[in-house]
C-alpha cells in the first residue's frame, strides 16, 4: 500500500510541474487532469473514498471539461504557444519560486518536528462526510450556497438576450390585438 | 495468492465477454433495425448473417489507420482509448450475480458516475485534436450534452440511494428483495434511462455525431481501429447503461427459479433491445431542444422527485 502511495504522489507532483511549464494550453489542462485524478487516488489510498470520487466527478469530470471547452472555442494555436514561451522568462519565475521556497522550508521544519508516526488510513464513510457537512460545517455550506446563488443569478442575467425578430408575422403582438383586423402597414 | 488469481481470472473473463458481446451487438442491432423497418438486414455471411461481425472486425483491422497531418497527433491517438477504458472501468462495480463481480466498492454508484463523467473527454479531445470544423462542432455539442445529462443522471439516482441507504450496488440490489425500485421510484427510472441514452449519445440523442448535419461529428477524421474504438465504446456504453438500469431499478440478479446470472443477463438483454427499438422509432431532436428539455424539464422533475422521496424516507 505504501508503494502505491509514493508512486501516486510522485505522479501528482510530476503532472503538476508539467501543468505550469507547458506552453500549449490544452496540454497543460490535460496534465492538470492527470494531477486531479492522482489526487483522487491519494484521497482513496488515505481512506477517503467518498471525497476521492467526488473529486473525479466534479473536478475532473465537469469543471475541467468546461475549461477545455472554453480553450477549444478560443482556438489557441501555435501563436499562443509562442507568446507563452516569450512570457515565461526566468524573471517571471523568481517571485512564485521564492514564495514556494518559503512554504517548502516551512514544510520541512514541520515534518522534521513531528514525532515520526505514520498516518493510519481510516475509512471515512459517506455518512460521516454528510454529518460533518450538515452539523459542524453547516455555516460554510450555507455561505457557499449563497455564493452559488449569486453566481447563477449573474449568469442568467448575462445570458439573457432579447430575440431579434425580423419577420412581421413572427413578431409577438399584445393580446388585445390578436382578434382585430390586420393592421395596415 | 489464490484470491489475486481469482480476481485476475474474473477480469479477463469479463473483458473477453464484454468485448465479444459488444461486437455481436452490431449484428443484433442491424438485424433488429431491419426487422422493424421491414427489410432483411445482413443475412449472407454465415448462418443468419452472424459472421458479419467477423467480416466487420477484419475490415476495421486492415483499413488504413490514417492520422491527418493537421491533427494534434498525441491527443488524436489517446482520445478513442479513453471512452473504451472509462466504460470498461465502470463494469468493475457491476454486480452480475452474488460473488460474480470484480469489486464491491462501498461507493460503487459514485464510481460508476465518475467513470461515465470521464467518458466525455474522448469526444471533446477527439473533436478538438481532429482540427476540423465539423469535428469541433460535434465536440462542443457532445461536451455540453454530456455535462448537462450527467447532472440529471446523478440526481435521478439519489432517490434510490435514499431508500436503500447505501452507495454499494449489492446493497441496492438486496434492498429490492421485496419490491423493485422501479415501483417506488418510477420517475427516477425514466429520468435515469433518458440521461443514460444521452450519456451514451445514442439515437435519438446522437447530436454530437448527427450525420445529416456534421458528417460524423467528433469522429469524422477517424478511420480503422481508432474509429473501431469509438464504435465498441458506444456498444459497451449500451451494455453498461442497461446493466445499471437492471441493477438499480429492476432487482439485479433477483428472480425466481432460474439462476441469478441468467436473470441478470435476461433483464439486461431486454433493455439492450429497448435501446435499439428507441433508435428505430424516434427522430433526433434539435440541439437547443435537447438542452432546454434537460434544464427546464428534467432538472425540476428530478429535484421534485428527490424532495418527495426525502419526505417519504423521513416518515
């Protein structure tokens, strides 16, 4: 089981590194997908099978498809890859690398100061997840619901458009005019 | 060691059976369509034309496997494999009979939903990598259709989960010992079947490939065995959805007199024939009609079904 965990962890790190270094956006998104799938695998190995499958259903199966959908529509070709190549100079890497290095040092200190006992995988059932969501973290769920509602209303507003009718027979007329004589044009 | 060997044997038998049944379905579909459309269908190669399957396979293997020079090679090659792999992986959790299944995951139903949600990648990537306008249009339609109907598929099953109290498929089957869920969840069954047809993008919902509008949609540029993978993936999808309908709503292997496996196969066969009958009898809706039907009709009905089921479950 340990070997499976380390192999999956290595795949996750490698895939994530490839995500940020690819020039072609679709290739980067596909590596992000691999990264998400291996994340799900890690969750599963740690006993959180419910979270693992939700990760695949929601992130890999729905959100990433939408990302690829948009990139596909933009039809980004060789020019974008060229542009990315020009933008990704070493100066750009400096800031993020510094911040990541701070996090890494922090991680090393935390790991070395722990007592060295391994995490024991314990099965987390869907029932436990549901109970914690609707008892301990209820306020978080409600806040997320409000945020999503606002997003849905916003999307509906942006997506609404009045249909332009050019043909006079298809134009919607007010109710009272329906039975009258045809108006003289 | 014995345990591991048993699993490997099971997987090999399952793979062999499923792929041969999927190939044989091509013959069944063509014969049944012919029957319903009052013509003969393939009847020359072998008895009842059964060898047409072998002829088709040999033809596919020996066709030129052409990759267009303008295509994205790596992604173009990967795309057809994804659909077959995702569908075959879903069969891991299908309980064919007591003891005849690969893995009895405690989140089996979610595993099925997860794998069917990954199947959309083969359409999206295949259409995009072909670098062809018809393929891209097919891919766009496929992506929106499959993402939408995935939502309804999950929602329509939650009523069953509520009643049986488990995501494990064997528990769901055992919960139907007295009464099949099709009786207590008729709305869920109809919605699941509709969403299942849309997920396998079979006629009447084969809008991603709509040959009268888009040549062949997302697989216009595919030939040879790569096209064969899409083809086999579609038939495997039919078997999968039929098997899931039987497991979730029609009591799975449960039934009197006959052995459990026979019951399962018989029930699944009925739904496979239903899939073919739907193809023979229904016209294809327009793309926007399909999306409106999904979001304005199926979604509210599925939510209402969930609400009523929840109220009953609480009582």
